[in-house]
């Protein structure tokens, strides 16, 4: 996020607070109650916004994580394209060997251990 984006978000947030205050005043609340309720609305919006950030951070769906995954896939794809057919076959054989050696977690013997 650029600095100007953060400034615009801050201005929009406070503008929304002013709009909420005006709306509550228009609907007949006095200045004190309109101020309190506009603050309640602002805090609610802020908590909702922060919760979306926390959700994206926990589920790792943030832009950085997506870009990193795309980069890793691109690097692996490029390496695979540069490999000779013989090297690809050797790699596939190694992957199959590792699959066969890894313990099967669905077998009853592993569950009882």
C-alpha cells in the first residue's frame, strides 16, 4: 500500500464519521447522542476492517503470500521446462519412490501406534 492510499483511507474514515454524525443529527438526535452513536459506528467499522485483515493473515491469503506462491510456481515451472526428458524421468522416479516410502496415515496400524 502506498502512502497516499493510507492517507486517503484515513480521510475517508473520518469523512464517514462526519457523515454518520450528520445522519444521526438529521434523524433527530441531539449533538451529544449523535456524537456517541457516530463513534460507535466508527469503532464498529474499524473492528470489522481489522477483522478482515486478521482473517487474511491467518488464512495466508494476503497479497504477499499469493505473490510468493506464484513466484515459486513460476520458478519450478521454468526449471522443469529446462530439464531434459531423461532428467524429468529420473525426477518422476524419485517422486514415485518417495511416495511409496512415505507411511500411509490411513492404515489401521499407523492409527493404533
